[in-house]
């Protein structure tokens, strides 16, 4: 239902970042990432799903449009039991583990080299956000 919005000529200069990786529609998000102005941030998925399930969502994105994928935590003080610090730790650990699993699978299957895996990890964890938001180095 978002495709007409992304295709609108008046909004071509607007970048859209789909937070939480479009969860629970992570699979459908892959096609939307081919749009020039659409990006994915997989924040919150590290809190909602396990690293294996998140790695399964990340792998197609990394195969097709790795320059459109961004790491995020969605750290927030959700409750007295899970404050900002805890949610940041859980989401960061799960997100980094999932990224490692996805890249390792791609490496094992011969889709990428070890140096390309390192490049993709840097893009997802830092480079893509810097480019998208025009942040200084």
C-alpha cells in the first residue's frame, strides 16, 4: 500500500526509512528497497525476534540492496524491568549477531568474499546512516 507514495513524482526527493524493517512484513520489504528513496532500519527486530529470524530477514536485503539497510536498536525504557540500558544491550547484541549470521551464511554459500562481508558490516552498522543523513565522518 506504500508503493504509490514512493512512486509519487512530487516525493521523489523525499527519503523514507521504514523502521523496524517493516516487521512483520520484512519479506515484502525487500521489493520496496529497490525504490530509490526507500531504506530499512531493522531497529526493534532485535527485541521482537531472535537473531536467527532477524538474520533470515536481513539476508535478502543484503543480497539485493545492502546500501539501503541500517542498524538500529530502538532502545527505550520500556518498563522498570527493561530500561534504556537493557533494551539497548539486548537489541544491539541480537542485531549484531543476526548481521553476523546473515553475512556468514552468504560467505559460506559463496555469495560474497570475506572482505565484502566486512564492507557490508561497516555499511549496515555505520556507513549507510552516515550517507543517508549526511553526517560528518
